[in-house]
C-alpha cells in the first residue's frame, strides 16, 4: 500500500486512487462491507459521529479528506480553509476508522479534467441562491469519490440538509448503488450546530451565533402548533434580522424535496432551514418539525 509520504499518521492513509483500491480489494476478498465518510477535514465531534454511524453498519470504514476547490467561488475561503491532517488523523484513529484517503488534487481533477455533474431538484434555491456554483461542485467530487471508494454505504450529516438531499437524488438518478445514511446534527451545549467554520467566530459573534438554533427552534415549534406558515416565518425572519449582520434565508420547506409548501402544511412534512452571517462567518442550520 502506498502511504502518504513524509507524514507519520495515526492510522493507515493513502493519497492515490490506486492505493485506495488495492486496500479495498483486499477487504472485499474477505467479504467485508465498506462504509465511507467524505469530509473536507478540520474534523470535530460531528464528523466523528458520522464515522461512528458508519462503523455500526459496515465492516470497514474509509474517511476522505479533500478540500474541494470546485465548491468554492472566487472570494470564498478556499485558501484559508483549515487544513489539519495530522490532528484529523488522530481523531479518525481514536474513532476506529480503518483508512484515511487524502487524495492529491490530481487524483480528483487530473490535467484536462472536463466533466461536471449538474444537479437540480433539491439543489434549487436556498444555498444555491447565495452559492450557485456549490452543489455542482459537491456532486462532481462526491461522484468521483464514490467511484474511487466504491462503498456499500456513505454517511452525510443532517446539518448540511440540502446537500444530503442533493446527494441522495444524485445517487438515485445515476444508479450509483450506494446507501446514503443521515447522521443527526451535532451541537454545542448552547445549540450551535458544530461546523469547521465556527473556529472563525470571534468571542462576541460566537455568543450570538447560537441565536440561529433558537430562532429555528421557535419557528419549528410554531409550525408544529399549527401557526400559519407565513406568520411564523415573518416572526422568525424579523428575529434573525435583529440577531445577525445579514440573513440569506429563513425558510420552511418540504422535508423530502425542499419544494415550497402551503400555508398550513402537515408539520411532519416540514423542514425549517436558515443561513445567516455574523462576524464575517456564514452559519447554516436546520431541523424537523413535530406536530404539538
């Protein structure tokens, strides 16, 4: 197996698709199932929970770390995005992950790369309004990784709910034969959804950041109580405008498709979602709705 050169990591690690496939072929010879957790690194407890879920369902688990340039627009934080491979490997090893795949850029986007996966359906609106490039970049890299790893199952976090639905739709549409599992959102004690970008928050912004969870929880509760959708959304949007520097969206959508809803939907069919900016950091969060 071709290990990542010059790094002494806490678990087996490879950087080429050939070395990855060699290892996985050995597992397959013994009839072992493969779970996969794709990440961009800067791992936290939320990522570890996804590895835990994969370990419950598969005999061997591969985690990937690749900061994907295709999902960053000009002016976004690609160059500044934290790269902490050694620390990430320690977390993965402690969680029981069996292999780290940290591909070099040429393994994903070789010279002359000219193919993109274009997604619609649940990719429309919400995140795409602010980041129109984003889901095509995600779909392209995930399809590449699925073809390199060939897992039986892959785990994605519900914190990136729209991404989860986009990956599910892409996997079905392209017959990729990978079971997509959803891991619950991991939160800080004050409710803030765990994210690698939380490290960018200053002290005061960090205190205010948890308001997003509180606003979405109130919105969820009101919809569950039968409050008209537009009434509940108006209140939530006003609260968010007060709490944050700017608001990209506060929405309630169909939980299965992210399509728009009637004014009094079945609460069980609703997902509330929000994206806001504070202290130069963009935060996203979401949650389901329960009839109360």
